[in-house]
DNA sequence: CAACCGCCCTGGGAGC
DNA sequence: TGCTCCCAGGGCGGTT
């Protein structure tokens, strides 16, 4: 389940592999993932990729016609750049043949991913970025910002942190880990966050995300690097997926709760 | 309009 | 062994 550190890991491998390449041919093996794939056949052949960047959980490859190839990896998206000799895997839906003889391949078992050409504005952003809040590793995500932004919000703090309009790229894994490290209950109403709690959330989100990027992301089941290897951060997870186990800090049993259909794990003793 | 809910999709694990 | 059921969950569209 790629969140920010996983997508950043993908970007670091993908940018050098795609930048400057011309897309010669498109081959499709499914009609759609989250969006129809057929338009790619008209939009991509002949286009050169000028730059590749990440925002939130998206990667955008800027094309030479003012449009961008927008990618989102959903739950199970895996991309590779490799030889056309490698046999197609069961859930590979798109091959983009590049001018250096290699093939960009998009695999996604659950087809929750997006691969779509969209227009870019003057900042090279596709329309979906306009509603986004700050990146968690940039200055805009400050304790002051989080405190101000949470005033009057009736939502619980965990879905609030997972809202891309508040801060981008934080999903279930890193929201869970951040709130545990910040000693804030995921069930707490966002409007009731104190300034010190906001500071702890910002500091710990940064620390956890930075460390996960350093470890090449978290592989639970599906996430793979562009070269097929696994991320190593899973060993650092303190409580994600460990409901019923003892809290690593106080030893009381970790509890599970449902928030918006997502499982939340927390320590009722440490997190208030 | 904020908040919430259901849907998209398939593999893997639990339970019988 | 093999069947069924449930869960994983980001983003988005629909509803309250």
C-alpha cells in the first residue's frame, strides 16, 4: 500500500529511467484500471518525457506537449522499467515502449491504480492537485498550520490526518505510527488538539516518514521497488497491524477500532 | 458544506 | 482438500 515514502522510493528509481525518453509505442492488456486506458494509445506515442516529479501519492511525468502522464499506485500498483524479453506478469496492464529499448510496465492486481494523461497548469500541476494541503516534509506543514487548520473540525484526528486537503501522502500505516509516537489518540476530535499535541504530530510525522524513505518504504504484502525488491521499513513499525499485542512502550494490549472503514490500532494507555 | 458511506477490485487467510 | 466469507484500503461520487 504505497504511501508517501513508498511513492518517493518509486520516484527516485523512475525519474532517471524515464527522463528524456521518448515513448514509441503503447500496448494495453486491460480496458481500464481506475480510469480507461484506451486514450493512452492516442496520447503517448511520439511524446518525450521532460521531467518526473512526486506530489502527495502521485507521480507526474511531464510531456513535451504541456500535458502530464499522471500515476497513482492505489493499493497494489507496481511499476518497472525493464527489457521486453521479460514475460508479461498476470496483472501487468500497460507497456510503454521507450526509445532506449526498455519497457515501462504497470502492474496492479486490484486495478485501483491510475495511469492517465491530464493537462498541466502553469505550475505543472494536474487539476487534482489544486485541493491538496502541504507536503508533510515541507515547511507548510507546521504545528501552527495544523493547530489552525484543525479548529472547528468535528472529525477524529486520524481521518483528519489522512485527508489530502489537510496534509498529503499520509495513509493508514503512517497515520497510525505517527499518532502512536505523538501519544495522541486516533479517536480524539481534531478540534480538541492542543498546540503541544500538534507539535508532536508534526515532528513525529516528519521523523517517521523520513526514516521510512531512508529504509526504502514499507512492504506489507504488495509494495515492490522498481527493481522488484522489498522496502525494509516494516521491521520499524511499532503498532500497525499489531492489535492484541502488547504496547512496545507500556505493555498494555493494543486495541483495534474502525474509523471510516479503516482499521486503527492504538494504545489506550499511551495515546490520549 | 462537512462528514460519512459505499463502491471499485483481487489475493490471501480464516473458518468450516 | 476445497469451498465460502471476509478483509486489505485510497480516492471519489453520492447522500445526509
